[in-house]
């Protein structure tokens, strides 16, 4: 559910005619720095770059590109003056002067560099300065396109380096140690927006292939093998499949709960007026598929499966929207993400109320008591994770024993993970600089090998204050949820034996689930929001059309993760569950194809869509004469 990651590749290849280059034309290693002469960290890194050039010699090509500190007049003037140099030797002489002449960039440094330009600047006059100004503008644009946010930012062989700036760390990254290569490959894969959906798809295909191979019986037996804890006469045991669905999946529900909390506090759903449109779409996307399923299967052993077509797999839907690129406006991705959050809330409520077992009130009373303790910890301002983690484990056990689905403990825990007011970054930076300055003064003392324990504790406290516990936990568990929990869930649950008679008279069940996902979702995503706009309780953004909204609704018909989860709770008979899995797979593929087809054509003026907007606005104005009309 996260936003598309920022760029981490160099947007413009190194060009000796446009860039300032030190080193060979065809090097083994290329280090590009985006820096500012007014940045103290660039000045500190300058010494490390000199060490790297000494270490690697002709193997290394170093490139400097300008990225003056935003809002600093002297930083911009220094960059303009340096870039107006008549030749490369003069530029590098000016560069070293600006980086090293004084502790902090000052007017005297600019005067000294201007003197270095000599006759070349005098003869070039305004043309030289204009040329330098244009080069700085080009570098700033390149920095933005490359995802540069701070100075200095380094790129090693075209890939952004986010590690420490000391010589040994940069050298290790350049030499490409095994650890660094594995880390880089993992970061690259995670930075690719469709990676989560692709991994889920691969695990699902693998599960189907293995189940239908000679390894199938052993594979099924593996997931049903018992696993548990035993102490004296006490025993707690579940199958490995239940540990995945009831235990491991709690991490996913914890992530969902944290994202719900964030969206309703500081996110897209914090403002009711802006949230009304995606909320209406999510409600329609849940109600219409459930109603359509109930209409097709009014009674009988399958009637409990109405919750299966309600769910949306955000990972797949957002991945497809990102892959469509500029064909789809960013606002539509924001809309679908917000609607998915509301969809998750609906799925959680449905599981809690309709897909739980027999309730054990004594254990549920214990769960209520633990929730009360969590609320007290939150109220008392306890920001350490350990008390919440221990109470979370106890809450999981009580919820599981109480008959509710154990994964709901993750959502309840998330609601009480504390947030904090935004940190005062200036104060924290001043404190960190004071600590580091004090430690550096003792750096050359005899029998001193590093920062003191007191300084390290102070730096740890500063680091902890940069994020609230809720944000830190969200950032920490999101990759585990996306790249470990959900793939394992797909591997354990997606396998189904394929055969000519696999439906076994369950065609009606398959049709009801497919109709809910493929037909009900897009209808609900368009009709209910249109009614909300018509009634004046929501406003449709102008950035996307009704056709594109229909396409997003079709993508919301990709059920998968939560649909499989609810199907596992709704259908106790294995053959019913297998038919439901086939229905979810086929319907999700069809929904994806329909959604991509609807979104493939970029937004253009369309008389039909304009007429729809006009009709909605006209109906609204007839009912509410004082209200304003909406636009597409």
C-alpha cells in the first residue's frame, strides 16, 4: 500500500563534454557526487574522496555535479562562479578552493575564486556567467530526476549509494563485496513497484505447480504437520498451515492496522471531505459484490461465502497501476490506495463478526483487560516497543483462545502503538552536532578507540526521536510483510489440484465469486461514489475520469490474498475451498485484464464522460440548489 519509491538511478550518463571529470575516460569505477559548496557535509566528504582517488588511482573516475543548498544565496552564487570557469583545470582549482579555503563558505571565498578566473572571465563577461548559470540549472534538474534530496549524494556506477560516507564504506561498495551486492540487489527489487505483486504471483504459481506434481502429497502433508509448544501437562499445538494463517499473518494485519491508523490521523482519510469519495467507492466495492453473491447463492452450504468477493488485493492492483506509468494519473493511485484502506477495515470487521468460531468469554475478557493495559501504556507515553510486543503476544493468545480470529490481535495492537508530535529537527541536529563535536575533540587521545558510551546513548535517543514508534514499526515490518509473510501465505494456501472434474457441480459457487469480483467491484466503485457526489457529500477529483475510475474498480476486483483468507474461513469442505480458489484466481486475472484495458488509453476529453459529469452535477443542483457543481 506504500507509494511508488523514488528514483535511485543516475538519470543522465556521465558526459565529459557536459560534466566535470577527474580520471580516465573508460574507468572500472565511476563515482558521481551531487554537492554544494555551502554544505559542511560535502566539505567533510571531500577529504574522503581524495583518499578514494589515492586508493583506486586510474581505476576511478570522479564526477562533481552542482546541487546548491535550496534557499542559500551564497551557495548558488558559488556554484555559478565555479561553473563559469573557462576550462577544466580552472574549475577544479576553484572547486578545491571553495571546498577547503575556510571552515564555512564566505564572501571572501567567492572573491578568491573570482580572482582565479582571471582574463578568461573578463573576456567572456556575462556570457561565461550565463553559461555557468545554465550548467547549474541542468545539474539541479538532473539531481531532482535522480532522486537526490540531500547533499552530498553519491552514485556508484550509476546507482545511488545510501551508506556511510567514510572511505572504507565507499571502497567496499565500489569493490562490490558479496554482502553489498546482495543488499543492492534486494534494494533494487524492493524499489521496483510491482515486486510485491510479482512475488505473490510467483509463489501462487509455484504452489499450484507443486500440488499438481508428484511432490503434491508430500507438500500437502508438510503444511498439515503439527507444530506447537509443550510444557509438563500443558500443550498448545496447531498445524503449520494454521500457524501461517493464524500466526504469521498477524504481522500483515498489524501492518494493515498501522496503515489504517496513519491514514485516519495524518493521511488521506484524515479530512472527511477529501476522504468521502474513496470511502464511498470502498463501501460500494464491498456491498455490491456481497449482494451479487447473495443473489446468486441465496441459501445453502455456500451462502456463508459472501465475504469472499468483497476483498481487494492492494499489492496487485497498485502494481498494475504503477506499470501503466503516465497513462494513469497519480491521483488515481492515491484514490485506490485510500479506498483499499477502507476495504481492509471492512474485511477486518467481516472476519471478526462473521468468520470467527464459538466465543469463549473468559478469554475474551482477558483480551479486553490486555487492551486496557495497552491503552494505559499509550496514555502514559511509553514509547519503548518491548512492553507492547509482550502484551501483543498475550493478546494474540487470548483472542485465539476466545474464538475470534487471532489475526485481529494485530489490528488491535496497532491501534495502541503510540504516535508522537513531529520532532524539532533543528534542535535534534544541533544536539547531534554538539555530541559529535565534543567526541571529535577527544578523537586522538591515547587509549580512545571510538565514541563514549554516553555519546552513543545520546545519539540513540536522538535517532529514536526522529520517528514515532508507530512510524518506526510500520517501516520495520512492511518489508517483512511484503516479502516474507504474504509470499509464505500464498505458497501455503494457493495450491489447488487441477482436474477435469475439479468443479464437481460447484459451477454456481465459482460463478458467484467471479461475478462479485469482476462485475460487482467496478459497479460498486462507480455507482456509489456517483450517488455520493450527486447527494453532495463527496467531490470527485478532476484529475481522472469516470472511465478511469471504472478501470480502478476493475483492478479492485483482484481479490487474491484476503479473498483466499476469507474463503479459508468460509468453506470448511476442502473441495469447496478448492473451487473458491479457482474462482478467485480466474476472476482476479480477468479483472486485471479488464482494468488494464480500461486504463490503457490516457485521459482525453470525451463527450460521454462530460455528459455523465453534467448529469451528476445537474441532479445534485436540483436537490441542493446552493451547492457547487463538480468537475471531472
